[in-house]
C-alpha cells in the first residue's frame, strides 16, 4: 500500500497534468468552439459577476456622464432652435432632387468592462449583447475614433476585436479620398506602443505626415467616414511597388470606457477635409 | 461545527470577498492596467495554503474565467494560471518563509509570471512584450502585492497563514 503522502503527490501530479492538457486543448481548439465556450460561460456562471462589474462601471462614471449629458443637452437645445427651418429646407431640396428620405439607423451605446489580464485591449468585453441589438460584425467606435468590430455576442455581453488584435483589418482611405489601403496592426512590434499600418498604397502615391485616415466603407463592416488615425511616417516600402505607412490610432482600447456599436449601413459624418493651402 | 469546518467557511468567505472586490471595487480603482488583480491575489493565497494539485485546479478555473471574459487568445490564461498555481504551491513548500514581505514578494512574482506566460502564449513579441513586462506588469504586481499585504494582515487568523510578529 502507498504512503498517504505519495498518494497525494500522485493525485497532485495527475490533477496538474489534466489541467495542463485541458488548457493546451483550449489553446488549439477551433475558434468557433472557443467563442461558443466563452459565450456560454459569460451567459451562465459568470453572468452575476459581469452584472456586478457593469453596475460598478455605471456608478463610477455616472457623475461624469451626468455632467457630460447636461452639457450635451444644452448644446443640443441651442442647435435645435434652427432645426425646424433646416428640416423644412432639407425636405424641399430632397423633393426637388428626387431623393428618398434619409436612412435612420440605431446606434447602441455600451460600457466596456475591462479585465486584468495583459491581453485586455486586443479584445474587450462589452456590457451589451443580442438583447440590446448588438450583432457580430458591427463596427465599434470610441469617442476618439474607430475601435474595432463585434466578434461574438451573448444575450447580455459581447466581445470586441479591437484594432490592436493581429486579426484586425479595415479598408481605409485618406481624408481627401486620394489614397486607399488596408489598415492592420504593426506585425513587427518595434514600436513601444501598438500602432497601425496603412498597407497596399501604390508606390506612386505619397501620403504626407499628419494626414487623417478614415474608413472607406468598402467591405461591408465599417461604414464610411469613421476616423482611424493619422499618418506618422513611412513604415517600409517595396521599391517601385508599394509603400506601407505608419498610422497612429486615435482610440486607445486600454483606456476606453464607453463605446457606440453601429451597423455597417450607417453613413458616418466624416470630418471636413482640411482647407487647401494657398 | 468542527474547527476544520469553521476554518474552511472563513477561508471561503475571504475568497468570496476577493471575487467581489475584483468585479465591484476594481473597476472604480482607476486605470485598469494597474489596479490590483484580486483574482490573482486569491489564487496566490489559495496556493500558499493548499496542495499543488488543488492550486493547479484553482488556477485553471480562474484562468477559464479570465479567458471567457477576454478571449484574445483563448486558453492562454488557463495555461498560465494553472502553471502559476501549481508552481506557487510547490514553491511555498520549498522556500517559503512566514513573513509578510516575503508573502508580498511571492504574490508579486506570481502576477508577473502569469503576465509573462499569457503574453508568450498569446504570441506577443518584440518591444510590446518588453514594455508590458518591464512597465505595466511590475506596477500591477506591486499594487496586487500591496493589496495582498492588507488582506493577509487583516485576515491572517481566518486564512490560517502563520506570519512572523
């Protein structure tokens, strides 16, 4: 018969190996399984904890949000003074041009529930899900600009794939519309902070430092006009073929606390292009 | 109720308190990258007074919760927390002293090691890895260790951890 200590040691080793095997299995499981397991856990065992965190986030930001809302309401009230005249003018012009009514789309506001592991920022947990109208592949914007897209949804939560994730891609265009390309996170990680790259720019086109980059609307996920970032320089170039530009993103996934989820059909009001210099 | 049952209940209450702190208090503590990680603190305290197998299982469960909430690389936190829990329970048996500062250092090391394993398993490399491990992880480890000192000092009798006076 084995001594109790030895039996315990064997049991410890067996338990450790089992946990290790399950962890490695989870690491290499198909993505669809991973998201299904994570979503099930969030909507069952972890649901009370997420509700607790959502409440904490709401109460932490409630005073600041109240002050912001009051300021926004005042601005909106001032702007609304001229609204009836503008609406009337707009409907007359649309009738003259034979245009249909402007599409109205629903935007879902959501709170970001940050977690403590270091990969928080590549994906983010939102406190809104299918019940609130959030669907996969909808664009997510922070107040500063594009943050990412909805990766998976549960009944009351959803996961955002942010621009800092290696799988992120978005069709982009410079603000004046002259240069198009694809943005994705820098793969070489030489920068101290995660940066974006504007790839696929023809060699003959050059983009000045400081040029704003926005979404082009191609691809059906991100509506046109979402601010992405500003060009800070050339990352690398293939002689005679293409240039890759380094873009500093506007939104910071690690710091953002509130976001808007918007469907791809939305026409986002893009910022006015810079005035041409004399 | 026996003394052992009493101890178990008190220990479970402290663990529940840490879970509550993680989800209700941590979001109010400012920048999320540096606010103390109470789940990790719970794992380290559990590992200090448990057998390696149980600590590995606790690490696996906490890792599963972390991966479900941040599935940037599903399975990375499970793997990291399992390894940290098991190693911490063994480490305590080999060189652990009953001193508050050593406990704090042990907790900080556990947090930093967890971050290292999660980042490596997630395929993070280059400068981003260095910045994370050289700047953010040490600060997170420090704040978690400070929270650990407080919890250990307040609940030392409930946790059954012998500390030098």
